């Protein structure tokens, strides 16, 4: 016979979980009849760490209250937005570069008319269309859609799908740059991103975390500048939030962010090509996601429309 109990009578409600105990009321450790996989182990450890952090925060709040005449203290960090960082195997990068060298560049189908990039200082400077309807394009489309959808779920807990609808390559040489801008999408919410494919030595040798710009250091030559506000370094010292970042391009690294995020690419001066592939996603929200933001009347109307559609079909 197995005995289960709740921590208190108040816990006896729908959805509550009882614990197994022995005849003396001591908790029984239940042995699982399967071996834990590596992914399950990682998930368990992550859950344990979160639980321990929560317990630690509660302990700290309790101690603060005890030391300060019962005052309760809590800190709530304000989350602004999420940036996704993805690292691709170099083997995939080599295949993409080969496709660009053998298919995209020879076709020379310019994409520059709809872009603000000032890539013009070398005969090979260009922004070229990267179609998604051939074999390589379809493979990347599948990967990019998975990345975008995962970013939405992980960064925003959003039950939505990301659908990449345009890609292009950037081929920058000494003196080329991309001025301050953002990207357009066809849906209310959208994503943008880029994947670095080639980085010249003059950029690669720079520190990943930029050093001081004083004395013409060139510390951010060829870096991507992300801007989501107007705060200066002085503002940050005054405890205002960081609202910009300079990101060093690294071969195989991809960034994903909301399409409204302003950014620019600094010029560089040296031999070699700075190559990237950029893309935009539309965001398609599920009915479940849309209903999170609806009034009860709107929910009923949506359910009515769906019921009528099912009957007509």
C-alpha cells in the first residue's frame, strides 16, 4: 500500500500534487524506471537552478525584512526586448559561400534598389538578391523559419510562426558602410537578422569588446551598431539602461531581432571582403496567441467565425 499526503489541508484542490510518504509521514523517494537522457538531465538541472534562485531570492527578501523592521524588498528588472544569437557550423558557412560564389554573384541580380547600404567602393561591392526557391534557398528557408519561430517562443513566449520572405547578400569592401536604418515587414510584428559569412583580417584582429575610440583606435571598424534608444555613456553611469551595442562580426554567427531595431554598419579600411546574408521574417500569430490579447466579446466573435468556417467546409 502507498500513502500520499499534502503539505496542508489547503493544498487539497484541483491540480494539486500529493507526495508519497511512509507510515511515519517521512517523504519517500520514488525511483524512476528509466534512464535519464542528456536533454532531460539538462532540463532537470535548469529547473533546479531556477528553483534554488527563487528560494535564494525569497531568503534574501525574508532576511531584509527581518533586518529592517519588516520592510519587504523586491527588484523587478524591466525587459526591453530580446536579441537571438545563433552559431552555425563552419561547414554550413562554407556551403553557403560556395553557393554565393557560384550562383548568386554570377547572376548579379542587384537588390540594392530597395536598400540604403552604401556598398560601392570596390568593383565587387554589391547587395544581391538571394532567392529562396532553389534547392539551397529552400534548405536555408527551413532553417531560418525554425530559428525565427524558436526565437519568438524563447524570447517572447509567443505562440507564433516566423516565415522568412526575403534574403540578400552584402559584399562590403574598404570604405563601404550601411547607414542608420531598420527593416520593413508585411505583418504587424516582424523579425530581421543577418549571418556573417566572411570577415577580413583587419576586422577579425579587433577585440570583440570594443576598446576606447580615443586616439583613432579604429576599435569598431566594420562593427554592427545596434541602437534601441538615445542613452549616452553618461546616462548609463546615471543608472539609465543601455540602449546601444557595437557587435563584432564573427564568421558563422547570426543575430535575430525585432525588425524595428535600428542598426548601422561602420566602414572599415583594409584588404578583404566583409560578407553577410540578411533576411526578414513575417510573424504569423496563432489563434491562441491572438486570443491572449482579445476581450471576451472578441474571443466569442472569433470562435463564432471559426465555427461557421468549419460548417461551410
